[in-house]
């Protein structure tokens, strides 16, 4: 058995060691090759499924991940170093197609290429969305199981609220009644104060009509401005790798984790008509390929970009499109890759009169080394948090002119149209050479534009074409303009007197703002919907309300691609919630 050799190599390379490593390097390392389930992708969705199914020691699971281990990676573990992860060895580094509504600019698309998937490289913001978002899911899927009330159990299984590292008094910063203290993923309020916190709080009382304070945006009622909750515990990132695949779980003898392994396709098992329980993968960029079959199910959890990619390469998709690429259709399912939905964001940077901002650390290697050492030594200091402490969820006014043209697309009257993110510094890496900034990002939380994932060739190792079709609708553009105008009102409050030196742009008219948006809009990295769930009777959709691929047997999808609609939220928590329920659906189905 090669396992011990691999473990010691791993230990040397990363300075750590799994208790009883079940991380294997090749299929030959599997002592018992009979597997009940194979899970493809170890991100938010895959981590939950692998963990929950192996709670039963009689159930064996193989978890396959394209990237490597998260163990010992400093930039992943220390929350404040997250900007170093973009375009790093742990990022897939996808790029969008030219976006027509943005002067044909292409946009960077980050996704985690590592155990934990995108939860290992994200910004850790913990948001659930509004209760109306989930009630609409229940309506769209005709399954009450997806309603806000019925999902509470899963929200609670996922979350473990913990005190911030500086042990400040958190009364008035969140509502303990809507949180769980005994789940799996650690969640906490900021552990190091930010220079702009008091000004922000004061603005919510000064301009309480337009920018009310919300004690807890995760209560189901999200509107207003509130303190950020983040997936962090003890000043350290709590990714799906660090939590669901943490040491006590990954050492389970019935859980096998195959890293650095790229899944190419899912295959029909034997000659059964619709039975898809086999998976083809490579560990050497396609030089050799291997196949393994699950006795019960395959669960695809490769995320919104790669899940439809794997399906289409397997012949599951729109038959006309597949034919044009020379891929034989095995199962005609035209919604695969369609309805891609993303939140466009503009990161508005105001020049400020302060040195107490992120740039002061980011531009000074000596200081960065000092704060990193403080983090390593005692998990304290400025890098215990991601670089933001407040976010807001707001609506356009009811009499807004856009509603003469379009119906309100938000999930309900208490769901936001746009999000504000207040950051004590510039978010770019490297930091701007001079100046100190406040970044007040504006994004469309209930966007109406839809794009798609499609294939560029029949080679599964090539990246797919990612077209978000951002700002395809006048609504999305209207929202971003109004959101920007509102940030100016926010910063005109007395609390900011003397702080702001210059705005990010002098644009004021719609046309001027559009040009500014075209030059600056990006994606918020929250793509969903490319293998969408729909009701059993719907004429569209990819999976049924139990997340089984429609028309096939043995194949389920559990990741952000199944969202029937994008909630007004950052997307990791919605994925965790979906996956916690999915684990129960799978257990119930198999009686395990
Ligand atoms: C920069 C950034 C910041 C973000 N910030 C936040 C935030 O603050 N809060 C928040 O809630 N959300 C945030 N998100 C989004 C959030 O992390 C994702 O929505 C969430 O992780 C999606 O979960 P998933 O299971 O669908 O996919 P992922 O977590 O992406 O997992 C998919 C996994 O599948 C693997 N995989 C893919 N293809 C293959 C293949 N062919 N073979 C084998 N393995 C494969 C991938 O390597 C990956 O590990 C952010 C995302 C990014 C990129
Ligand atoms: C992403 O880009 C970085 C920097 O160029 C590179 O080191 C890394 O290998 C790339 N990721 C992948 C998955 O290829
Ligand atoms: C964007 O590209 C399309 C197709 O190539 C072209 O028709 C259009 O004129 C371009 N738009 C801009 C603003 O350059
Ligand atoms: C969904 O909501 C619409 C509008 O309120 C209603 O007519 C319809 O019956 C609902 N469908 C289900 C399945 O609940
Ligand atoms: C925290 O602050 C609240 C009021 O802001 C106060 O009532 C409470 O006693 C404080 N708790 C501690 C432990 O100091
Ligand atoms: C913010 O206000 C609190 C109480 O009013 C005060 O204790 C704290 O020092 C202030 N923080 C900053 C960064 O000014
Ligand atoms: C996209 O989703 C909508 C529901 O939001 C649905 O009506 C439509 O049919 C879907 N399109 C495809 C191609 O699946
Ligand atoms: C960089 O940080 C060090 C350590 O805190 C400090 O002594 C030095 O003055 C800083 N340099 C600049 C240019 O601010
Ligand atoms: C909407 O109503 C507000 C106050 O009721 C008013 O000030 C504003 O001008 C109205 N806007 C439009 C577009 O009618
Ligand atoms: C919106 O939220 C408020 C405050 O919780 C509540 O009073 C109101 O009933 C909600 N409206 C709807 C339509 O649910
Ligand atoms: C798609 O294929 C063309 C032709 O081979 C190539 O030039 C282009 O770079 C590919 N696009 C992507 C996104 O890989
Ligand atoms: C909107 O999307 C459609 C279909 O993808 C495209 O034909 C059209 O040019 C787009 N319009 C804008 C303004 O982006
Ligand atoms: C805004 O206008 C002022 C005064 O003309 C100019 O100094 C500044 O550079 C402009 N700002 C931007 C972002 O263009």
C-alpha cells in the first residue's frame, strides 16, 4: 500500500499530518474499491455531502477534487490575506467572454482550485438572503421543503456562531436568537476594529430613513445596514475544507479523498439506458484516464462553471449545440448551462484623508510581515478579518421610474435590489501606489440579466465559454446608477465631514455614469443557476426538486448551479443550506 509513503511526503511538504490520512494519491491506494457514492468537487456543496454521508460508518464515499490540499496555506487560513488568492495557484483563473454591454471587456472569473473549493478563496461573508428568496424557491420548484421556515433546520446544522477574537462586547451587533452555536462552519463578527466603523454606525442614525441599521441581516428580514458576519473562527478561515473536511472528519476510514484529480465526464454504467454512475478522470492532464463506478450515486458538486461543463462533455445538454461540437448526445436536456445569473459589482474608490486604511499595511512589507507574525503567534490583529465590516441591502423607492417599464424582480417587497459593501481601503492587489481609500462597492443583488456556459470544443480539458451577459437589461443598469447616487448621499452625511477628499468619478448624468460603469463593472463572483432545479412538471430545468438530473438515474447535483434563482445574498451560505438538505434527501432515498 502506498498510503503511508504519500502521507509522509504530504507531511514534509506541508508541515502537517492528517491523523489517519484517508487522502489518497491514486485509485490503487483504495483498499476496498466498492464505493457507495462518488462526489465530484470538494467545495461548499461537495464538502457537506462527503461529511454527512460518511456519518454512517457503513457508507463509503470517494471525494474527487481537481486542486490540492489547503493544509498549511497561510494566505488561505489568514482572512485578511484573501486578496493574494486571486490568480494564485489556488484559483482556476477563468475569464469571461467579451461582455457586449461593457464595451466588450472580458472579466476575470475566480473559482477555488483547492480542497474547500471556492470557500477556500472567498471573502467569507456570511449571508443567507431574505426569507422571500427561499419562499420563491419553494414556489418555483413546487416543493415546500425549500421554504425559509422548512430550511431553518439546515441553516442551523451548518452554522456555529463563535465569539470574535478580540472578545469585544457584541451586544447590539447581531441577534443571537437567529443563530446556531453548534453547527459545523464557524461564523463570527469582526475581531479587529476598523477606523471607519463609528462613522458608518453614526450614518445609520443620521440618515435612518434611507440607510436604517439592521441588527441582523440574516434573520430573514435583510433590509438595512449591519455588521458583517463572516465564516471565521478563532481568527481563521472556516472553509468547507477546514470545517466539513476538518481533521476529525477527513480521518474517517469510510471517506476517501482523491486530490489533484480532474473529472472529465460521467458515463453510462454498463448498458443500462439511463444509469449514470460511472466517472472518468485523469491525474496527468489527459495522458491516461481512469474510470470508477459508484454502487449508489454520483454527486456532481463542481460548481456553476464546471458542473454544466462536465454534463455537456458527457453528452447531457442541448442536442443541437452538442452536435455542432461533435459530441454525441446521450440525453437531450436543453437547460444545461443556461440561465447563468451573476451579481454585477462596481468597486467605487473614494480618496480619503486618513492613513488608518488597508493601504498602509498593503504597501509596507515590514508592517505586513509584523501583522502576519502577530496572526501566526496569537491569531490577533488586523488580518483576522476580511477587509470589510459593514454591508447593506437596499431597495429602489416604490415610485422609481424603472417600475413603469419592468415588474419588480426582487423575490418580494422585503428583498433588496442592491447591495452596498463598505471597505476600509482599496481592494485591488497590489494596492494603489499612493493615496488612502474607502471602497464603497455597489452591486445588483436581484439582477435580471441571464447568460450561459457553453463549450468551445469537444476537449474536456479546455475551459468553457462563460458569458454572464452582464447589464443585458435596463433594470440592472438602472440599479447600479441609483446605487452609486445613493452612496454619495451616504457619504454626504455629517459623520464623514472632512474624511472624503475626492470621489471615484465626476460622472453625474446617466450617460456619464454608464461610461464609468462600463469601464469599472466586474462580477461579484456569485454565479449560479446553470443546472437549475425546477418542479417535476416544468418544461425547463436540469434537476428535480430532489436534485436528481431529470430523466436519468444515479446522478445528482449539489452546488450553486442548481439554484432556481439567485438569492439576494453572497452565495456560499445558500450552497451550504442546499447541501445540508440534499444530504438528508440522499439519506432518506437510500435509507442510510
Ligand atoms: C473571490 C471570491 C469571493 C467570494 N466571496 C464570497 C463571500 O464573501 N461570501 C459568500 O457567501 N460567497 C463568496 N463567494 C462565492 C462562494 O464561495 C461560492 O458561491 C461557493 O463556494 C460555491 O460553492 P459550490 O459548491 O457551488 O462550488 P465551489 O465551492 O467552487 O466548489 C467546486 C469544487 O469543484 C472542483 N472541481 C470543479 N471542476 C472539477 C473537475 N472537473 N474535477 C474535479 N474537481 C472539480 C473545484 O476545484 C472546487 O473545489 C466568493 C467567490 C469568490 C471567487
Ligand atoms: C492561475 O494563475 C496562477 C498565476 O498565473 C498560476 O500560478 C496558477 O497555476 C493558475 N491556476 C491554474 C489552476 O492553472
Ligand atoms: C463588441 O463586439 C461585437 C462583436 O464582435 C461588435 O459587433 C460590437 O461593435 C463591439 N462593441 C464595441 C462597443 O466595441
Ligand atoms: C406560486 O406563486 C404564484 C403567484 O403567487 C401562485 O399563483 C402559484 O400558485 C404558486 N405556485 C405554487 C406551486 O405554490
Ligand atoms: C454588553 O453591552 C450591553 C449594552 O450595550 C450591556 O448591557 C452588557 O452588560 C454588556 N455585557 C458585558 C459582558 O459587558
Ligand atoms: C468608536 O466609538 C467607541 C464608543 O463610542 C469608542 O470606544 C471607540 O474608540 C471608537 N472607535 C474608533 C476607531 O474611533
Ligand atoms: C430560465 O429560467 C426561467 C425561470 O426563471 C425559465 O422560465 C426558463 O425556461 C429557463 N430557461 C432555460 C433555457 O432553461
Ligand atoms: C513600515 O512599517 C514599519 C513597521 O511598522 C514602520 O517602522 C515604517 O515607518 C513603515 N514605513 C513607512 C514608509 O510607512
Ligand atoms: C418618489 O417619491 C418621493 C417622496 O415621496 C419624491 O421625493 C420623489 O421625487 C419621487 N420620485 C419619483 C421618480 O417620482
Ligand atoms: C416586511 O417586513 C416588515 C418588517 O419585518 C414586516 O412588518 C412586513 O410585514 C413585511 N412585509 C411583507 C410583505 O412581508
Ligand atoms: C476557443 O477556441 C478558439 C479556437 O481554438 C481559441 O482561439 C480560443 O482561445 C478559445 N477560447 C477559450 C475561452 O478557451
Ligand atoms: C442581450 O442579450 C441578447 C441575447 O444574448 C443579445 O442578443 C443582446 O445583444 C443583448 N443586449 C445587450 C444590451 O446586452
Ligand atoms: C473630477 O474633477 C476634478 C476637477 O476638475 C479633477 O481634478 C478630478 O481629477 C476629476 N476626478 C476624476 C475621477 O476624474
